C-alpha cells in the first residue's frame, strides 16, 4: 500500500515537472495567430532566438494592438516615433522611468496617472509656475516629492553650444 502511494506521488511529481518543463518551451512562429504574425512580421527571422519571456510579452503587445481602435493605434505610432527620435541617453532615461513606474503598486500607478491628468488640464502658465517651483527644489526634495519624477538635465543654451564649437 505504501509503495503504491509513493509510486503515485512520484508519477504526479513527474507529470507536474514535465508539464512545467513543457510550458517553458518557446513559442513556435506557427503557433501565433495570423494577426499576431502580421503584427510581429519583422521578428519572424529572429523569433526562435528570442527568449520565452520576450516572446510572451510581444504576443501580449500584438493582442493589445489588435484591440486598439484606429485613433489609439495612431497615438501609439506617434509615441513610438517620438521615442525613436530621442537621443540614446534620453531613451535610457525614459526606459528607466517606465521600469520604475511598472514596479509601483496599482494604487500608486493610478495616483500618478491622476496627478498627471490634473497637471495636463492646468493652463500653460500654471504648469510653467509649478515646473519652476519644482526646479528650484533641491535634488533630494524632488526625489522625495515623487519617486518617478526626475527632471531631464537642463538643455545647454545656444551660447554654451557656440562656445563649445
């Protein structure tokens, strides 16, 4: 009787680990839907070399794209174009901020989005005054007021650029 229980437990564990190992296999290009393949077509030649985690993330993005209406797609394309036009340093800053945002709790993300919407709805002169107040704060005060907001380094003036040339 004990031998039977041990054997059945071992079989269960083998099945469990076998399923987990099988679940870690990469996605085959042919496993993707037609729409997903259309969205990810630029990656077809590289698909097998992409990690499972990234394949799954790309697949989720393809699904999200399919669910967007034309206006949302246009906005997403505009954002992508703007990101691609940034300098490598600016892209790195944006990526770091995006990562920090994703590490926040859902409540913190909601709160930050709400704050951003309120800020955007302010008249331009009020936004400018708030920005100036923020820039007058010390680096520590800025960090303490919002863990995600770290202003971009000041852009050099034309005079500085001319002197450096």
